[in-house]
C-alpha cells in the first residue's frame, strides 16, 4: 500500500497506545531519531535483512520463517 500521509497512520498508533502526543510529534520530526532509524536500517541491510520480520538463530538467517514459525 502506498501511503501518502504516514504521519496520520503513526499518530493513530500513538493514540491507540496512549502515548504522549506532543512527545510523539517531537520524536517524529527529530533529526536525531531519524538518524537512529537510518543507522538501524543500514545495519539491517549489512546483515542481509530484506524484509521484516527477519529471524536469525545463532547468527544464521532463517529464510522462510515468518511470525507463525
């Protein structure tokens, strides 16, 4: 699904989880938080993660594993 306004979707999650909406907005717009997410994404790419969820056992990627396995 191509979402044009992801903020409204994540804001809905924040409301459902009873998060402090002002803190959510600050973090959503934060460069530091964005940098952390980018670094995590790069680490995942280096590890061979191509989708979520991706599972590793003892350092070995488990292809074909999903949430039900």
